[in-house]
C-alpha cells in the first residue's frame, strides 16, 4: 500500500509498505478521504520529529476485520477518530476526556494519509462511527474538525439567546458559524481581516463581520454599541496569533466567557490584568481537541444537514500531492478545507 | 448621633449628625456592630475620595420604620446588605447580580460606622435579613464577608469530592476553610507564609498547610505528589499580591478552575500563557462581592453553626477607636476580624 | 373605550368604559392586537367567575405615561406580559418565577380584549418589551405563547442532539416544533391524530408525524425502532387529555424526561408505577406559564425569524367578534391561532 | 472454598466448591466481609430463580491475579463493585451508567457470600478500589450502599441550603442523613414510624423526626409550618411501601423535586394528578443503583470520616449463619446493617 511520509512541508514522499493485518478486535480500513488540518502544516512542530505519517481526519471502507470484532463488518463505511480515551481515569470520570493520557497517546496506524490503516480494539469500540449512506466520504472528513468546535461550544456553555463574538473566519471559523446557528445563537459578530474570508462569513450567516480596530479598547466600545451591552456573552478566539487573543480579552461582557480555541507557541504570552477580570467577573477558558461524544454529534449534524460540507471543502488532492495540499492550506490563499482523495 | 468620618487610616473623626427619619418604604437602624473590612484599609483607594462614611458589615435593631414598610417592625434585629441589585437588568436576569449598575451604586446612609443608618426601600425589600434570636449582632457582622466566599464557591462550581487549593489564610481564608468543609470538600491544601495563620488554618480543619516554594513550578510538582494528580480541581486565590496569583496559575489540574477572589491594583498584571491553558483546558474565573442569595445562605450557615463567629472575631473596638481598628486590620499582626461595637 | 366582557363562550358583550389614566410608574396602552388562548375557551373554569375581561397576549402603542416612567414614552410599540414576579421571594430567588405569589396575582387592566389597558409600575419595570420596527403587532401576540414553550424546553434541559417526542400538533405544537429546531433538535417525532394537523407538523419540519397506536406499550415499541433506542430523551405532552399523558409516560428512554405542558381537570389522574420509573430512572416534570426571561427570548426568536408568525396566525377577528374567535379556537376546526385586531 | 447457596430466606446451604483461577485481566479475591442488603431478603424475587449465590457488598484481599493485571497485586485490600458499565453506549455517554446493559448483566463470581470470588477484567479496570490502610474491611462493605445514596443525592441535584425531607430512617435512611449533612444540608426533616429508628435519626443529626399524619395533605400543612414554605426543596422516599410514596408526593414545595429511592412490586401504582404537578412545577425522579463515580466518592467519604461505619453495622454473622443474617435484616427488629465476616 502507498503511505505518505512527511519530512517537511515541501518534502512528503509516498512509500510502499505492506498492508497490515488486523489483530484481535482490530479493523483494517481502506482510506477513501482524509482532511488536511492546520496542525499538519506546523513545520516547526513536525519536522524535528520527522519522518512521520500524518492524517487524522480519515474516512474509508472496512477492508477486513480481526477476530472478535462485533459491531462492524467488511464493507462498512466508517469514520475513525484517531484519539480515544480510557474512559475510567480521573479526567474521564469528570468528563475531561481530552485530558486523558490514553487519549493523547492513541493513534491510528500508520495514519489517514495512507491507503490503508489499522484502528485498534479501543478505537473500534469507542470512536469508530458508521457513515449513513447519504453522508459521503468527503463530508465525513469534517467530523473531526467539527467535533472540536462542538467541544468548544459545549465547554463555553453556549445557550440559545447568547450574544457571541468569533475571532477568525477561516475554515474552522465557518464551521463555528454553522455550529453556533445550530445552537440557537442569532447575535453573532465575526472579526476577520481578510476580505475573501469576510465575504464567506457573511454568506455563512454571520450578522456582522468586522475588521477589528487596532486598539482592543476602541473595538470593545464599538462592539458595545452594536450589542447594546458591555460586550458579548461568549467570545471564541479561533485564531492563533497573540493579537487576536489580546483583542478577545476585551470583548466579553461583565460575567462573560472567553474561550481560547487555538494556541500560539508555548513561549508566547499575553498580559492578564487580574483587576479587569475581577471587577467584571470574566471567565477565561480553553478547549483542546474533541471527544467521542463530540464526534457523534458532529456526524449527527452533518447527516442532518446542519453543516454543508460542499461549501467547506474547496480543494481535492491525490495522495502524491500531499505536499501541495499542505502548502495550499498553509498559504491562507483563497482556500477552505483541502482533502486527500483516494481512488 | 455619632458618625465616624474617614480621612485616612490614621485620621478618623467622630462627628455629631442629626438622626435621619425614614421615608416611604425605608427603615432606620440603630447600629449594634459593624465589621472592619480589608477594603476599609486601602488608603490609596479611599483617601482621594475622603471624607467618607464607611462600614458595610452592619447589624442592628430597627429603631423606626417609614410608611408602607410591610415585613419589618420596630425592634426587629437585622442585618442590612449595603448593595442591592435591580433584579431585572440583563446581568440580573443572567444571575450576575453583582455586575448590576444598581448593585454597584446602592449604599446604606451614612454607613455602618454610625450610630444609626437608613436602609432604602430597595434595601428593605431585597436584602435586609432578620437575625434569629440565637445569632448575636457580632456573629451577624460576618454575613457579608461570608456571603462573598459563598459567591466564589458557587461561581467555581465546587462539588463534594473536589480537591481544593486555597492561597491565603487570613480571616477570609479561614472562612473559606469552614465554607469548603460545609460544601463537602475534604481534600483541602492551604498555602500561607505567616506562622500564626498557618496554625489557624490547621485548627480550622485544613489537611495540609504549606509554605509555598518560591518557584510555582516546583510547588506544582509537590502538590501533584500530595494529591496524586496534576493539581487541584479548584484553586482559590484569596490574596491580592501578584506572587499569589502566579502561584495559583500553576496549581490547577488539567480541566481545573482557578478563581481570583481578590485583586491587586489595576495596573498590575501577570503573564498568561495561552498554550498552557489551552493544552490543559484550564478555566480562570473571578468573583466580585456577593448577592442577596449569598447573604441568605451565609446567615443560614451562621445560624446552623456552620461558621464559628467566636473564633473569627478577635478584636472589638468602640466607634471612636475606628482608626485603631483599621490599623490593626492593616497590620496583619496576629488579629483576625476586628469589629466596632456600639453600646 | 370598548371592552369585551365575557359571560360564556357564546355570550361576550362589548361595553363602553372610561379610558383610565396612568398613575405613578404606569403606562396606558392602546391595544392593537391580542391573541386568543385555549384558556380563554375553558367555559367550566371561566363562567363561574364571569363577568370577566380576558386577553393576555396583547400588543399595542403607548398612549400616555404616568409620572416617573423612565424607559418608555408615548408612541412606543410594546408587548406587555400580564404576569410579573416579585423577583425576591424564595421561588424567584431559585428561578421558579412562575411559582411566585405576585406573579400569579398580577394582571393588566382591564385586559387585552379592550381598546386600552393599564400596565402597572411592576409590569412596566419588569416585563414590558419594545417591539422592533420589523415585528408587527400581530407577530408580537405570539410572544406570550412562545415564551411558555421556551419555559418548557429550558425546564426539560433540552440539548442539541437530543431525540424528542412531542404529543399534540395544535398551534402550541407547531410553535414547539419551531422552537425545538431553534434549540438544535433534529430527531423529532410528533404524535397527532387529526389529519390537517399532521400535515402542518410535517410542513413545520418534524421528521416523523405519527398516529399513535391505542396501546402505549405498542407505540413505545414502534418508537424504539424508529429511534434505535428505548425511547426519546425528552417527551413533551402538549395535549390535555389523559390518553396523551398515558401515552407520554411510555415514550421516554431510560434516563429520559417527560414534561407535562398542559393539564387536565384537577380531578383527573393517571396511574404512576413507581417500579417503572425507578428501574428506568425516568424524570417527570412540568411547566407552568412563562417568566420575564422567556418573553425576552421569545421576542428575540420572533425578531430573528426563528418563528414564522404568518404561518401560525390563521384567523383575525374584530373585538365585537370575540365570541366567534373563542368558538373557532374551541372547535379545533382547521384553524391555528385566532387573534383580535383593533383598528 | 465455602460458598453460600440461597434457596429461600430460611434455607441457605454452605457448599464446597473449587477455588477458581483468575484468567487474563482477572483477580481472585479472598473475601473478608460482605454486607447483607434488603434485596437479599426479597424472597418473592429470589426464590423463583434459586439456587443462587448472592452478596454484592464485598471486601477482601487479592489472593492471586491473572495475566496482564496492571494496577493490582496479590495482597491488595479491595472493594469490588458487582456492576460495571460499558462506558461507551448511549446511556453511558449521557452519564446514565446504571441504565447500561453491561452494567445490569455484570456480576462477580460466584458472589460476595463465598470465601473467594473472581472479578472480571472489566471489574478490575473499572470499579475495583483499593482500601486505604485505615479503612477496615467492615467499613468497606458500606461503599456500595452509600454509593447508591450518593447517586440519588446527585440525581436530585441537592444544593447546600436546600430543605430536605427524608421518608424512612432504616439503615439506608441513616446513611442518607450523614450524606445530606456532607452535602451541606441543614434543614432536614425525617419521617419514620418506628420508635427505635426515630431515636437513631435524631442521634445521626436530623433536626426534626416526625411520625407522619395519616392524611398526606394534613402532614403537608404541618411541614409547611415547620419550613415556613410550601414544602421541601427535595423529598427522598427511602421506603418501598405505597403509603410512603403517596406521602412523599405531597411534601415538595412548588418547583421541588421528589426522588423515588426504592420501589414497590411492579404491579403497585399510585395516583398521579397531572394538575397538581403542573400548577406546582413539581419534578418526580428516581434513582437506581450506583455507578463507578459514586463508589469512589463513597470510599472517599468513609475514608474521611464522613460516615461512621461503626454506628451503622450492628450485627456480624459467620457465612454459615447467612440465613440468620437475612432473617434479622428482614425482621426490621432493632438492627441496622448485618454483615457476614470471614475469618
């Protein structure tokens, strides 16, 4: 089988490897499509550990099953989540599944950028989902990214009727817009600096799409006038630059919640003024990855038409073009989701 | 009547003023006791606005009532909360009562450091509480500070079984210990640097009372060993120095919550590393003052013996000794709560 | 001014009364439209207390204001909620506003079926809402009924992704369908016995609209097959006959919640088998009326297009035709919402 | 090894069986103590399925471990929960673990009334808890019953400050009292008809212990006077007779919650008046068994001294006296918890 091996963003080599055999409880999946994530483009993070097999947004058809697999059979069309929790550690028992050690150390082998991959017994039992007939393999690649957004919305306790600010209208931002509408949010203000993305945000249904003022305080004042309040109930920062974070810190109303959905490098920091959050009872929270409840709801939303995959997926590549797909994703040039298709 | 007028911590003058008459819906209270709060000692904040009448932890006897007061009568023993919310603005409707404009602008007149004070119609309707016979005027002065702690514990969503870190074991810290035990918390680690306070914390029931290491990361490691986890489920920072805040930021477990219970000056800041809170799904929140639900629960706890006023109130002063009471509170010298008693 | 006086469903007389003058804090509203509620047709309940002025779903224009009205002025287009809570009693403090004594005893005078009515100071402060320009007086009459549905959905803690059963697809049922979709519900099964109502339910977006089997147990089995589970996460009984209630009791999944949205006469009862709810951890709850938070969200939904008033309001009558409107509502003949229009 | 085989309450025979060997992931436990549950006395339920090995409140020492057991070793002192959930089905994902099919079908073999028993791989991974040194085997037998109470208190969403009614002050009732105090409840009214149990309830800290009036409505009135309200925020019915249930249905305040903690036979029913629960927004809920989170908190409470095992365990028997222990439990004669001790 063909497997893409990542060395750096410009150097991804397709190698031939033997097709693995599924063991006890395992399944072998013949990959049909796999999304390219922004995390697949973070060279500084990936290159030092290269060579690597990437790809964590895969769908495919079960090619064969190991002994004692009960709920799946050859030919099933599936999505497999690459991370699965132990379900029983202290984090899992408190519902913080993405903090679980098992969650962070589980993977599919060799990855979604491969003609075949193995899903372990734990993957099969806990987060392998059958795709309904009318959900395409392409649409299924959105389950994982969408689940991350659902995770954030649930963590921030979004309620119908909340006013919401979203910073960043890239692919994830657009999925956020669709998701927030699904949650009953109607007062939605999006901040974005790139014109083509602003246009997208409007098309996806944001009421207001704004270029932020350079001064967060000035922008906060403008927002207050739009919302006729001191700010938004919920602020999602779906951008990873410090400027977006400093902006977001000023846009929550008294008693509001700011959620960090992305992260800059570990060395980067912002100034937190305790008196500001104290007198305004601000809550700052954060959200990492997605759990097996989120993926199920993501599939549900896609199946029910709550998310329009055809509008989100803009570019399709072959496996031997993975480097091109990575560079396209990294370019932020007029593209939304790039996926790899397998014939 | 005698009223204490604050100029600065060393200069508080008792003046004679006419006893006011309660109007429509108002009550006149003959003050019996009033606690001295740390906020009453913040000279940099108070002096520029002086002369001032302070005192927001008062109890007393209703001396006379205005027309159309329904639920109270002369002779009733009461606590009056100095701030009351409008109950209908957007903040109040979302339960963020202490963010309400009315809440922040309401006061008793002239204040609790006065032989008599007027509670307005709104105060009478919304947050004037009758003291049960067995709750002394002294014990009643703890309702307001205790309510602030209850507010914090509720905001942080403390659950029985949570592991909790508390930074600071002053008077408020000790009330925190009693309150957390009332909430079912048993794994309680207190950080404190002063010896006599550490002793108090142990006596009040904290399992572990520690001197923090200078390096928050080192302390985090030690805490992890004690709790056999990555940190505490809930961290309360009941100290207002930046060092305590930097310490607190490192002590929450993955998925945990850090609550700022006090604030440094507005210009002071700490470094917030988004990647740290992102990968650990940390929540940072804050809590300001207390609402009318909190005061009711505070009285309930005092009446039921959940808080031992006699152990918390260490010094009693006459009204003409208010400056001494302020200086004693400020000194952090072996004193807990100082109150003013009226004969 | 003309006021409709109810004697019985067939006997409603329009009388001439003097236009009242608003006192301190009050407003006088010139009624423009008022919905007819099923409660306005319950002769057994109303006749013994007749003559009565009814009408609790009114909108209009402020005709004059009393002294010290701050947030409203002559000419404002408004909805007035007939019941308002005290906001401070034990029920209100726990958020159970519709259980408040004040809530149950407050009314507008003489009522919404009158050319003019007075809203008291409490009504003005707590639950009088300005209609945005693009919300018609007709659409505004839906605020109160819609708020009742929002109240139920919040009480039942509906989450996006829940499977929901709704029993009854009358006017309230259709509003339920729109509301549940707003809340992110996609798995929605409606039970209804009348053909024209079933057609409506489908048009409003229910996936399944079913005629229930006579045997609740048989129906429960069929539902389980549709939902591939033991029943629905949430069951709403929006019908007031005992049969609907007995049906609803069987349709919740293990751990599910059944909500009574309507009531039969006080003497009617159903058999509750403790062992059934015990072994299945069923929750039964109920919901009465709507509070000031619900009306605000209802207006928000109407203003944002979440509810289509034009599809819900099917019949319009003049004030002197109120008896006709009541009889039409009572008939369950192909009508949805009937309203009274004032020129 | 000796195993007690149940035929009926008067006929329990100790048989000799070979000691089983633990397989992959399993442990063999040498039983030290096992509590007798009221369910072990329900002859009508047990006899038809006899012969049976019972005992689901066991503690013991690990005698040997199978291959690949990671977190336990020979000699560990443990409690094993007899039911464990799959953790991944729809019920588990919603947190309704006790509704899970796997939960209901899992058991220890042959049972806790046996000198040795096998805990399966799932039991070992999910709900086998090490006893701290200072928790005796006797005290550990209370983990399971206490966990059931914790399950109920969490399901009913008890908050500190709630007023609570408890019907029934048997062994479970007394554990309820201790647990409710741990949860911060101080307003606690207990209904009980047997004198020696009433005395116990008072000793365990209930404020009021009452003999209920024969007429639930009369009792409701008396309760209202005690609580100065319309009833209790939370009502727990920890008795399995219909009379207790009819009583409990009347004792909740408007907006309150009634929890069925025990069940009568499946054929028994009470009359539910929808109008009563509708106008009072009553919630009725129920609680079955306990999950792996509850057992952990139960152990935590026992280890921290929140529950006094020595006051709860009143009688100790040898394995060959199991019939006596069952009859003693059934008699309701002045006994609390009966346990079987193994030497």
